[in-house]
C-alpha cells in the first residue's frame, strides 16, 4: 500500500488511523476486519470504520466521540513501539532539509534505533532513492524493521538494514552516499568512516544530545581537515493554547531533544581554508609554557 497517496478516499484494511477524543487524546490502530478497539470509554468495531471517509466521527459503545484520520508519519512515530530513543519529528524534518535529502538521493544512517528517522529518510528519497541503515544491536534493529515495515506496509525496496557497527563497512557496496546521519553517542569516533562513505560535496549530519558531544564532534571534524566548517543548531517547537482571549504558549513543551551538527565533505586532497575569525579568548586551553596571552 502506498501511504504517500492521500487520494485513497475510503478507510481500508491495513490503514493506520489515529482516533482523537474530545480531550485531544490520541489512539493509533491498524484497521483489520473483525477486530474491536477497546478503550475505557467502550469499544469501536474496526468494521464500523472500514469503508468510511477519512475525517469521519465515530461514537464508541460508551458514547464517546472520536475523530478518525489516517496517521501522518509524525503521529505514527510518536505512537510506535520504541527500542532506543527516537529522533522527534521536529528534528527529523530539519535533518532531511539540512542534509539536502531529495528524491533519488542515497543516504546512510547509524544507528537505526527504533527506525523513526529511517521512515522520514525513506519518504524523502522516494522509490528511486536508497537508504542504508546500520544498527549495532540486533534487538533494536528488529524494532526498527518492524516499525518501518508497518509504516510502509511491507519491506521497502529502497531500504537496506545492516546489523553491526557502522565502522564495519557493510554499507560499502552502496557507497558513495549523498548524506550520512550519525545518531549515536560518539560520532567523533566514526569520522574516517564518514569520509569514506560520503561523496565530495555530500553532507554529514550528527545528532547529539549534549554540549560536550557537540564540542567533541566539532573539534574532531576540524582536525580531520576533510569537512567544511561545521555549523550547529537546535530546534524548539512551542505549541500554543487557543481559546477565546486566552491565547498563550502552552505551559509544557519538549524543549530540548538534541543538537544538529552539519558539515559538507570537501573534495579529495582539498584542505579547508584557514578560518578568518580568531577563536574567542578562552575557547581552547592555553598550551603549557605559552605566555603570549
Ligand atoms: C538514539 S538511537 C537512534 C534512534 C534512531 N535514529 C531513531 O530515530 O529511531 C542510537 C542507536 O545507535 C546505535 N549505535 C551506537 N553506536 C553505533 C555504531 N557504531 N554503529 C551502528 N549503530 C550504533 C545504538 O545501538 C542505538 O540503537
């Protein structure tokens, strides 16, 4: 089934749908003939949804109404089972853009974790592209495979999943890549691999949770002398309460998830131009014996 086609008018078996109750709580289910979805507010027979128009409103046996919509990828990712922590949709959207991922593109990622970013990458490269995912842990790889195959309704033809360390080079048969996304604790230890995997001009995006990882990765990239000056960013999405004159930011938000560190691979043999801006005083430790400052 092609979930990228929004024109399938009526709800059908295999559709992943999201039910939203009057309080805004969501339930995600895959439609199957003969099954019943049970909530503490009564049951809903899948058969009552099959053949209905997307956007219909259904009433459970307990009298609660639910809006029924096919899940978007962001709804699915937030509801799907997790092994490792997932990359949130707000960050996945930025990664796709920052890495220059486009239809027909070839992308390598590690680790696959729960497969959340994988789904975004696969959608972005489309049928003519390729995503190769490496995941160290076999149990997490299985979670990723299940989630990806559930979202795409089967194994995507444009996806290869390798179980093992990205530095093992199992991805090499599909190299070079237009982009590499590293989501792991120690991306600075995999920059030689990155240099071998990414074509000149291709993009490396590292997703890290802490400032120390960010700093260590940035300095390792500079030392490697094979990448453009890295840039760092983070995204915050703040939702708003909307009610009459009470229009204000919601009290709660997912403030910090991670940082993106973005850099492009230089041509073989090219050396990065000297940085014009001098580092700020105190940015680097003073070498022993240096009395110049
Ligand atoms: C935070 S999770 C990735 C989540 C994933 N990006 C997602 O959106 O679902 C980090 C994963 O990297 C894996 N990992 C760590 N080091 C690795 C390596 N050297 N090669 C491959 N996978 C690695 C871990 O096992 C873990 O599953």
